[in-house]
């Protein structure tokens, strides 16, 4: 005596997980696609739901209800993704990253350094010494004062006047 096999998806019994995925994959893919806005996300969603189904395959008693199980896994997984994404992503008006600035031309950088050094050389000897020690040798005001045998206040005022002269230097204003 032979038994008839029903071909309806709702009553079909699948002997293995692989045969189920082969038979129902396209339908489940459409369901996943309807839950997402991106075909790639739909594929990921379906793979996650099928992984959950595979892990539970032995526990599922009625294999005729597999479509419902997988659909529920799809919806639950998508809901979890949506909730997580909602917490992790915040829309904003401005991008948090700054735009990459074009690298400075090495020739322009060198020309600016040369112009700066020529301007420093035009400073009076005492101011030039203090600027060189502070900004080229990277000494503190206290170290500069000790080295030159002057007070810290003298270093501060002399460097301030020197920087004012450098800001007004015509060659530097053209180079910038």
C-alpha cells in the first residue's frame, strides 16, 4: 500500500534541514526581503533565522509547521536588530568626521619655513635668542630665563613683542 505525499508547503514533511531550505528558500527569502529595505540585509536576516532553525531542528516536533517557525524567527531577529540599531544609531545634522584636508605641498611648507626663519633673523638679537630658545629649542620660559640670566617676566615680554613683530612682517603675510 502506498501513501500519497502532499505537495502543499503547509503539510509537507521534510526529511532533512537541507531539503527544507532547498524547497522553501525562495519563499523565505521573499519574506525576509519584505522585512528589510536592503537585499543584502534580507540575506543576512534569512541566514540568521535559518541558523536558529537548524539549531532547533531536532526539537521541532511538527516539521509541517517549519514555515511558521522560520517566519517567527525572521520577525524576532529583525525586531531585535531594529531595537539594537535604534539604540546605537542617532541621526544628526552634521557628520562627526571632519573632511580630510588636502596635504600641504612640501614646497609651500618649506617656503613658509624659510620665510619664517628670515623674519626671525630680522629680530633684534635679544628677542631672536628668546624666540629661538622658546620655539625652536622648545625650552620653557623658566629655562629660557635661567639660560639667558634674565627674569621670567623679561622673557615673557620680549617674546610677546617678538611675536607681534613676526605677525606684522610683510614677507610672512605674503607667504601665508
